[in-house]
């Protein structure tokens, strides 16, 4: 499609961000490109606070969840091994119901209800820094007997499906690392896919997060899986995406198939494809995906109508890759940015039953620990405009109604109540985790990592506490299932149970 594209305006929009990354701070790179080549690049900050080498388009970072579309390209390239309609249990017989019945497609399109492994570990008191390996993690997942929700009924982000499908391919002798390295060479790109954080990667720059007034080196202990293991530079990611956009050669129509709408069980399109999410700007559809590891943020956004796109990579935790890419695309196409909305009344809200809660603060809505900016959607409605975290809400009197994750919800204001004495005691998980509640304080951990966290009562057997873990702050909901049984709930893991020890 022929239309006017303002690359100068797009470059200027990108530079407003990269110019803010100073010569003594972590940084990143933004590239604008089309099917014919790179149109501009903008860089700022440094690769390493130890060397102060300037960040460049060839600086190697962790792509994190940008990996997902590349892994799905591998899945689509091998239908003779695993099909999207196959049950996970067909290839991983150790999985228990209902996880075993989730289809491969549902596992990859975020509608499977699979609890996120990393957040499950958080709910067991394990830090982001705790080292875990693939075999033991698969054993852990195979012991689980609950989904976050019935498969096909909602959309909620989870990395577990990618971990499981990768394990199924490994049993058939097919390695994601080998696939992406070979595919990268075909595109003129250099990729790697390490198993764990400490695996050496050629040229990999360190990631950083901000602790009060200081930058801290990032790290993580979780086995990396194909949900987020890829590494490479901004330049390499552009080369790969240009090859996909070319719609020729061995990858043919892969990009189109990755972006094709996926349907929920009731036939509604979810907006999340196979490792790609749909974004809408002034009625125009774009596709892309982001990635976030401690200390690294990435994003790419493509315009199917013009075969133009943007790649954002950085080695600093505070980068909003989506915001950068969206503003650059708006400038390129001459489209207005969406208007943030404050139509919802600030406060803490909860459903009448169940663990579902939201907090409204200006244009930010927090749902089960996930913060989303909301935008005006007309007639009093607000929308997150996110295919991976869909949210559409409006006020109904002093209550909030609408959909979150495509599931209907009604939230009522939280009424201040005390934490009941009956909650006090020692609680244990079948996985061996333990927590204590005394009065209105929950305590987790042992020795020097033992810490107490105040509880906020939401009423009707729901309580919130805030857990800090390195660069992460997690707001966890306690949901009472019975007098002596509770579950801990985060946005991506809603099924970790504890029982009272008598």
C-alpha cells in the first residue's frame, strides 16, 4: 500500500527518548525500518556502567518475551511433529488434568489458563534470584491440578505454555536454540537462546534496574525456556523481522499466520495471536510484541499496510518499549495517539466473591497485580488497548463493570474492615512452603530473608499484601477457600493453595 510516511518525524519521536539516556547510565537503541532497509537509528546511554561503552544497534541484549513469536514460527514450521490442536498431554503424558487437556494453540495464545511458573514460585516464597532447572520445573508443573481459569474462556498472560511446548519438541529431538540460530543466519542475524541466565553469550551487555538512587546489576534464577530465552541486537532483530515481512522463502506466510486472530471457546477473537499481539492506533491495526526480563526491555511494532516497523531494545528496567514504538509509529503515519482516561473513580474495588480486585489511580488500573494505562473508549468506557491484558470498564454508579481478560466482572468499592483473628496461624503448601499470619501481618521466609508484610482486608475472605523481591513489587491476594484452606493469587498464577497447620 502506498501512503505518505514521515520518517523524519518518527526519528524525532524516538530521539526524545534516547536523548534522555545519558552517557553515564544504561541505555538502548531504536531502529525505524521497512522491507527495503533501515530508515534511521537512535541510541543513547551505555552498554555497561563498568566500561561506559556507548550503546549501539549492535549491542546484544536479552529479548525476553519477544522470543515468543520466533518460537511459534518454529511450531508452525513443524506441523508433522506437533499440531496446534494437539492436547499438551498427548506429548507430555505426565501432565495431570486439567492441564493435560489444554491444546497447544491455547497454550501459545494465552487462553489456556496455564498458571505462570515464575509467579507460582513467587507464591511459594522463592525469589527471582532462586536458581531452577528445566527438569525440576517440569516435574513441578506436572504436580499441578488447577488452571487459572477454564481453557478458552479468558485471555491472561502466562509463560508456561511456551515452556511446555518447548519440552515436547525437545523430546522429539528438535531444539529451539538450533532453529533460531539457523533461521537467524538465513536472515543475516546473530541469535542465541541460553538455557539459564549465567550461560555465556557472546557480546551480551548487562541489564540494570534502579534501587532508590542507584543502578543495580540484574539477574534471575529461572530456567529461561522458549518463552523468553533469545538474545541478540536491535540490528539482528530488524534483519529477522524484515525477512518475515518479505513473505518469501522458507518462512513464506509465517508472519501472517502468527498474526491471524485466535478465537476463544465462544468464538470471540482475543486479539492475541501466536506470540504476536494486535495494537490499534486511530482505527489502524498494527502487530508486535514486547519483552521484559529484570534489567532488559524490548519491543517491536509492525505496520502490515506499509511493511514499516520499529524495534526498541534497552538494558534498563524503566524503559517503556511499547510507548516508544507507538509514539514513533504515530509520528510516522501522522496518526493521533490515544487519549488516556480518568473516567474511573480512584479507589480499591473487589468483586462480591472470588479473588478479583482492581485499584484505580488516575489513568492506571491495577488488576490482580498488573498495572495498565487506560484510554478513552467512548461513552464512559475505558480500555487498556492491550491484547495480552485486555480490559474494558466503565462506572455504574459507584461500582465498576465491564470485562477483564474478556471475562465479565463487576467490582464494588472496598469497605474498610479489620483482619479477623481467625486468620492467624501457620499455613503450609503441599510443595513445602510455609507462611505465618499473626493479627494483620503475614510473614514469609527464613533467617535473614524472613520478612513481615501488613495485610489489607478486602472483605468476604480476601486480603492483600505487598511482597518486594529485587526489582519486582508484587501485590498478592489471599482468598479463603474454607476455614482451613486458602489460595494465593497473582495475575498470572491464581491457584497456589495452603492449608492451616493444626
